[in-house]
């Protein structure tokens, strides 16, 4: 193992590939600050730098933080085999897709604010471009943690920093119209206070979702992403083009060829929640990624 900086803690986790596929997890549109370096995956969980590498049924890790942060980020408290079996009991037709993407977990962001700003960049966008946008934002405006061996690590900029950054500067690093969107969100977050966003974890899912869509530029899909990945509401079902096409092709053929209206957005979300309950977010991730990869 190589050590990025001398204060990194090291250890190993016993967990098979079928329970934790690192690449699937960090490249499946749930997080945007990870990259492959040789046989390792290096990324950020909040302010912590993390490196992971698989060795048979073990994963070696190095982190500037604590293992508990890695445990939380990848939801190691959840038994993936049990979750898959419960989903398949309800919908056996998902077996081949879940088998192909075994090891795909729903992630838990340590910082809801970073989650919100990141997913505000996802509208009409694709994963590689989002990764590039967020890297440039952090490199330019985040606090430098360390620079070593050609790799730079920075914090995600705060709402204050984003609001202080001119719209033209954000457009200059590729944000386009989203520059205005994230600055407007930053302005509203600062008005509501630094505890407002985290407080939504304590609300029921539908109330938290309703609160989020009162933010400027935040629609139902972005609100559901924040609910699922940033606020621990596992019944949230973000519905983008991929999930809409997956559900209309595989589950609700009467919707095939129709546009995704607000009414149909709620219909599909409620359908998945009615079938999978508090595992709806997990089922969503398999449906989304299977369609993304052309299943």
C-alpha cells in the first residue's frame, strides 16, 4: 500500500466483491469525487481523503479520517444480500440485473450541503461532465487539504464561498446556467441558517422533499437525490430519464412513449415505494444503473 500522507490510518475490511464493488459504487452517479489510480480508488468523503483497494475478499483502506466515516459512506451497516433478496421476493424479474451489478450499494454522503450543490449540477448533464465540473469547482474554490504526487485534494466550497464567487467565474469553469442556480441556492441556504438542511433528516420523507423543492432551482428529482443520498430517506426515488425509461419499459408499459410530467413523476415514485417500501431507494439504484449501462 502507498501512503498519500503520513497521517493516514490504514486497515482492512473483510467484505466480498458481491457485497461491495468499489468501482460500481463510486461511478454509478451517486458521488462525483472519486477516481481510479492503478488498482486503487481514491476519493473524498467530506473532508477525509480515502484510498481503497480490493484483495480477494478483503478491501484495504487508507484514510485521513476514521474507518467509521468509510463505514457510514458505503452503508456497511446494511446487509446487501438481505436487501437484494427482499427486493427479488417482490420483483423476481430484476434477478439478472441485480446479479450483474451485485456489490452496488446506496451511498450516504457525510455532508448534505455538498450533496445538494453537487446534484444541482446534474440536470441535463452526464456523469463524466459532472465529475469534471465539481473537480474544477473544488480545485479553484475549495480549501487545499494536501498536494502530493501530482494529486490535489480540496474541500468542497461552502455556501458562503459559492455565493461570493461571481457568476461569470463559475461559467468560466464550465457551469453554464447552473452557475446562477447554485448561487441562488447558496443565498437561500444562508438565509435559512446552517442547521436548516440537516434538520430535514428528522422530518418524514415527503415533508423533507416538500421543503427542498422550495429552494430556487431545485425540482423533484434533485430533491429526491438529496433525500436519498444526503438526508438518509431511503424511500426516496430520484426519477431521471434512465429510471423513467426503465420503469416504463419493464414495469409500467402504459407509460412508454409518454413524457415525464410532475403527475407521472409522483406516480412512478409512489409505484416503486408501494412495491419496495423503505428499500425503494435501493431498488431505484439497480433500475437506474441497469438502464444507464444499456440492460
